[in-house]
């Protein structure tokens, strides 16, 4: 178990390697955040389009009901 009051020694070359790895991870995280934002935007547009299609179908269904009622009179 590491005690926070004790110093931790790391070789300089390992330290630099760790910093590079952290930099790569940060870039990957930024890319993942950007990708997630793009996916969320796409999902929102899909949801809006689906709602529009649903509304169109409901409107067509209503018009069909009106036509059927008029034909039965």
C-alpha cells in the first residue's frame, strides 16, 4: 500500500513516457467527446424526422377516416 506522505521515485525516461501516454489518452478522450456530440446531434435530428413522419402518418390516417365516413353517408 502506498502512503501519500512517502515520495515516489520514477525514472526520468519512464516519466516522459508516462506523460506521452497521458497525452495520447487525452487526445483519444477529446475525440471520443467529439464523436459522442456528433452522435447526439444525429440522434436528435433522427428523432425530429421520426416525429415528422409520425405526424404525417396520423394526418393521412385522419384524412382516410374522413373519406370513409363521407362514403358511408
